[in-house]
C-alpha cells in the first residue's frame, strides 16, 4: 500500500516539475522576445519605438521595401494601404494581449468554419480509432529501456526550443528580420499551443499508460500534465511548423519534422503517452504553427498579395 502511495506521489511530483519547467521556459522566451522586439524598435529611425504587435515593425519595413511593385498595381487595388503612409498609422495595430486573444479566438473558431467540417469528421474518426487501439498498442510495447525513449523525447524538445531561441537571439545582433520574425512567431505559436493543450488536458483528464489499469481512462486526472494530448509532441510540432513554413527548403523540413516525429514516437515507446495523445498533440501543434504563420508572417502576407495580383488581369 505504501509502495502504491509512493508511486503516485512521485508521479505527481514529476508532472508538477515538468509543468513548472515548461511554464518557466515559456515565460523566459516570451519575455526575451518582447524585450528584443522593443530594442529593435528603439534603434530604428523609421519604425515606432514600441513594438507591441510583433512583428508589425518588420511588416512595415518589408512593405516599404516592395513599394515600387505596389505602385504598379495601385490602379487595380485602390483600397490597398500606401507604402508612403506615415509610420504613425502603425499604432492602429492591436496590443500584444489583444492580438493573443484574437489568435485564441481564431484557433477555437477554426473547426466550426464550413470549409473545415469535413476535415473535422476525418480528424474525429482517426482520433476515435486510435483511442480504441491505444491500450493494445501500448500493451504490446517492451518495458525495457523506456528511460532511453524518455530522454530522447526530452532532448528533441529542448534542442528544438534552443535552436529556435538561438536563431532569434542571433537576429538581434545580425539584424536578420527573417530570423527575428521566425523566433517571434515560434514563441507566439508556443504560447497559443500551451493554452490549448493545457485546457484540453484539464478537460480530458486522461491517465498515462503507467497509471491506473493502463487503459488510458479519461476524466480521472483533470489537471495539467495529464496524458491527452502530449505536450512534448504539441510544442515540438508547433515550432517545427513555424520554422518549416518560414524556411521552406527540403532539408529544413526534413530536419524539423523529423525531430518532431522522433519526439512523438519516443513518447509512445517511453510509455509516457498513448498513440492518440501524440497524434492529437502533433496535429494541434502543426495547425497552430501554420495558423500563426498565415496570420502574421511577412512571407505569407506577401504570397497572398502576389497571388491576388496574378489572378487579376488589367485592361488590355
């Protein structure tokens, strides 16, 4: 009896330690991002000193860089913002908090868009199938050397986080706006993913493979750090998604998505999660990262503007 109590106490301590480590990592990264963004804005003569809407200053600089191309299509797009507008108009952008709340609203409302309903059904069917087979898959896995798999998943997550944070920190010295944007959007994706994953874990309350009867019962442990979905998988995939969209080179995609896949698989073989936990977590992370890129990236905005221009033909 005492051994069972000790096991549950140790498991609770480990989950609490992981949660606080994740939160500290998130707070430090976001704090550094905001500090660096403000520093970049302060050193610029053409952009306002405050950068509450990262990366709005970067967007402004790059939009001014494509001003000649914009003037050529001005007749076709009379409502498009002029690159010669004063920089004070940038103050119209929402604050960091308002932007975060808007992003959360977009994330939670996206599944209810009509164009996404068919994909919702596919996602629910696939998740249901995985949940039905979870206990059989986990039960067939070897219990030997599970600690090695757990270490691999930790190394994968921490190395991805360190790489993206290092890319952003280097941009402060090199003035590389592309790298700066990548770091900022990755931090935003990380924060939004943490909110979604934390809420889902509290609601689902699923037991891990090593807890209870090993069947992964839901609504048993309604707290942060429960099994469904996997935080490791979610965080790694959301950062990988941002990096792969910002740098769409084959070797970059193979590297970041390969790392995310390794983390997800090792969480299952390490008996920390069921297959459905990492699949849903990976889907959450990837889609949220893609959403951040589509909403806020200069590359995404430029692509959509170019696509719209190419579809409109002027008078012959």
